[in-house]
C-alpha cells in the first residue's frame, strides 16, 4: 500500500470513528432527554398514568407558565445538559450505548407502561360482586323533591385549612362552614378518580373513569351505557344544568354531559356572549378560562330572576385554582404571589355565592355540596414538618335532618354518588350506588374490604365495565331517498345534537327507508369539520367502515360523494356514523352537515 492509499484509509477510519461517536452521542442525547422529560413530569404530576396520557395528551394553545408552578424544571434541564456534556467527554461509544439503554428503561419504568399492559390483560370480578346497579324509581323520591347544587372546586384539598402547613388557613370562610355541617376527612385516592373528567364520572356514576384508547370511536362511545345521577334525576322531572368558565370541551366534560342528560350548558361561550373584548380580557383566569366570579355572578342572576325551574341539579366546576400556569383573576388580592392567592380568592368567591343564594327562595329546598374535584396534581410546598394526609375539601350544606355521619369514615370518590342521592332525601336501595356506599350510612366503603385490594382491582378489566362502553341501539327516522338534509332540518333526523354558533354538530344519522333500494346508492355530503394535524373523516355504515376520507387542510365546507353498493344495505334501517379525526371534544369529533342527500344511481 503506497503512502497516499494509507493516508486515505486512515482519514476514512477517522471519519467513521467520529461518525460512530456522533451517532452514539446523538442517541444518548435523545434517550437522556426523554428520561429527563418523564422525571420532570413526575415532579409535576406524581400520580399520572400511561393511559391518562394516551387519552388526554393533546396540544393546546393554553397560556401555561409551567416554570412558575414548577421552578425545579429549569434545574432538571440545566442539570441534564451539564450531565450530558460530562458524559460525552468521558464515555466510550460502547458505554454511551449502554447508558442510552438505561435511559430508555428509566423512561419506560417512569411512564408506567408495564403496569398499564399488565392491568389491561388481567380481569377482576369486583363489579360482579360489589357493583350496585341503579334501582331508583319514582316512588323512592320524597313528596317534595329537593334540589342539588354541586360545586366542584378545582384541585382544592382538605389540608388547605391547616395554617401550620401554609402559614395561614387558605380556606378560612369555607372552614367555618365545616364547623356546623357534615364533612369527611378520611379520603383515599384511587386510580380513575384524580383529574377533572375522572372526578365527574366517579362522583356522578359511582365508578372509576378508565380512559379509552385515543381512537375516536372509543372516545365517542365511552360510558354511553351506564346510568348516572343526572340520568336518574332527568327521568324524574329534574331540570339539569352544567356550568364552567372554560370552553365546553375542557377536560372532555362535554362528552359526559352530552351523554348523560344535562340540558342547559353554561361555558365560556355563554359567559362572553354579551361581553366586550376588554371585559373578556379583564376576566381572564387560569388554563384558558374566565374568572369564577363571573360564572357565579351569572348563575346567581339566574336564581334571582327565577329562571331555573325546580327541582333541579346544578353542577359547576371552578377554574381559578387550576395549575400549572395559574393566573390570578382581577378580583383576587395578591398576598403570596403564587397559587395560594387563588385558593384564598376561591374561598371568598364561593362563600359569597352561598351567602347570596341563601337569600333566594330556592335555599330552603336545596342541598349544596362543595368539594374539591381532585387533589392538586403536585402537592403545595408546606412550611412545616407536620405529617398530613392529602384529600379533597368537602362540606355538605342544608341536608335532610335524618342523615347521620361520621367525619372520620374512610371513603373514596366512588362513595360520593350514593351520598349525593341521599342528600336529596331519595330512598336509596341498599344505600349503595355503583361501587359506592353512602357516607351517611354505616355501610363501610369498599376501600376497607379485605376481599380485594381496591386500588388494584379498579385498574383491571371487567366485563361489566366493558358493557358500559357498548353503544346504545341507534334510533331510525323516516327518510325518503333524494330528500336533502341540511343544518335547518337536521334535528328531525337525529336524537342528539350540539349547537355552536347556530351550527348543528352531529356524529351520525339514523335513517329508515321506505323499502330496500333496487340500485346502488350515492351519498353526497357537504360538511364543515374542525381540523386536526392529519384531518380525516371515517364513515361507517351499520357499524362497518364504509370509507375513510383525507380532508383538506383548510377551513370551510368540503363536499364528498360515496357510492354505497345495494348489497351492503340488507335492511331499510341505515345507521351512518361520521367520525372526525379530532381528539379535543364531542363537537370537534363531530361534523356540521350543510347538505346531505342519499339517492339511487340512475
């Protein structure tokens, strides 16, 4: 080998060596970054689970100052960068690969993927043994039906009352209410109960919320076939209201209230309908919502004007204390410069509302429950070495006199539904609902049973729980081939709709033809859909996929034509489903039909 060939070979070897080192360093950077991200996430939300991320991780444009809520994140980032620079300077390629593997294992372990798949592959008979199906009938209601107001306080914990922990009692006015009214201290957190949608399902259905896989069919159908508190009350003459200052799709709550008989919805759109841009800006609050004071003032006016008919169920969710990125509303004084200010402000806003509500004619016949929807994702910093137990704040006001209680009774959020029902003076068979047992009974909560480890069992699969997700049989409405269905007449062909800005959004049509067609059919559809990053529309015919359309990435109407072979139509009943590939909410998963015709091909 001559000198030039030797030099070229040496240069080539050096280049390959540098390339291998660069690739190993890049791999380690990527895996270390993922490990750092998951450790940061654990510092913010210690109890999050893998399937919660699957169902809820959606990019949003919410103004979130996460560094204010969790300043340690910047130290994670800085520490990770320094560690990386040190490692690449001292490790060989082989050791960088080994360490990359270790980072992958850290990521998998901290993401809790392994427990997720374990619980998804094991069954429990917890429901077969303990689930109490709703058996409430009209005769179980008192002669004079009581009203119920549920005020869910975002992330509000029972220990916020302890001045020793936080330098002062953060809930001074609400604490006064607990001195003369029932409240419960021995809270036990369970999987499927520890965030907003989960708190709503658990508190009103008596079952945990097991997030569906993030496919739209699953989200659309989730828990359709379970009877919950608003379903029972609505069937027995109650007017149902749901209020929050965030958008209607916040935390997927719209999917719940659409499925479970909430008639009247108050959300950001409702509250801002008559507000100027300056007023909307003035009322800014946490997590993209508006101030709780704006919402409670609005609700109070409804009561003062006698707008709400009795009996009623009124469910409200606050937002001012939502973290991270907590924003201090204009009506809240600044004392600490952190989320404690929001907590103290919420204490004032809610007690002011209660005091004003007591002056209305509704108060005498209304039970009111004020409770945290779940503990704060990340425990607040305390200023004491005192040991304390985390749990949700709660107090029950204006209850029927017959109810007895033990404030030290062990309970989980599963027990709340049964307790709400008894707060209405309704006769509750077995004093049980779902997996819950009334807090006003001497029947122990399932958290105390020795037959099961409840914290494990609620995570496992159950045939009964799976039946809750089965779609209800569709309803079919008479339809003549060739008839145009549009935004103006579509309510004649659909049972459930959502109207936003005068546009009706639906996710399916149930059509009953006069007879079976003799020829193939052509469906022409002009519609508007909320777009995602990869927009597409899946169309199903009688639960079988008919077509999947890639949507144009532009706003405005789109028109498609689809041929339906006559062989596919074996019955005059035609169930068409339109599934928009969007993960935000009931509305954004639906479409607004501007023109629909189904006709025989001539």
